């Protein structure tokens, strides 16, 4: 435990409280990806990024906007010289965005993950949809899964090249 002294009162804050106050995305560079729900493909892309979106209960609209801009401008693709120097916009790639509350799993204690840091469904859906809309505003085609559904996600990795991007402000 970490103790913080604020106004002459001590408040106990766990490490999970400190590190889990941000929205996060897990990005995989793909040649193609698709998502299936109840036997039907509901989203499919060619070259681009498969993005798993996690929303914590403390996340804000500003974090979703920042992550969307970061995603489309982050240099994750190789240029003619083999350097990772090109963005999703440069590549004219697409995004397959999948909501994934399990990005907030705490596996430190016991054998069952705790998801206490994940946002409840209503606010999570709102921020997930806002993130998708912000990516679309940047001119990037976006396909999605079905929020809250059991999904089968298939992909062909390009690399592999996987990043976790978090916004903690």
C-alpha cells in the first residue's frame, strides 16, 4: 500500500488504483482481421490495425479523443527503407475495433481475475463508441464488433507488431 497525506488525513491507495486510471488500447498490426458474432461476420478489414479497447471506470471523453488521434498518427508501418516511419493514415489502412473489458484484469491475487477497474457497461459503451467516432473523424475506415457480445476474432498478424497505448491524464 502507498499512503498519501492529503489535508492531514492519510488515504490508502493500492498500486492498482494508481496504474488503472487510464483508458487503454492494445493494437496489433494486421494484414487482415475479422470478428464473428453468433456465426455471422460483423466486421472485417484488410491491411490495418486490430484494436482492443479497454475502458476503466475513471476514463473520460478527453482520453478517448487523445487515444483516437494517437492511434491514427502513431508510426507503426515500415517505409521503403524498412524503418517504422508511416502511420495508419499514411498507409490508408483500416481499423477493426473490439471492446475488451478484460484489458483491466487484475491477476495479482488468487486464481480468478478481478475486473473491478473496468467501467460498467453503459459508460464503457459510450466511451468505446466515442473512440470509434473519433477515429472515423480522422478519415480512417472503422469496423467494429458487437459491444458485450461473445466474439470470435480472427487475424493475420503483420510482424507481429503489438503495442499497448494508455492515456493517464
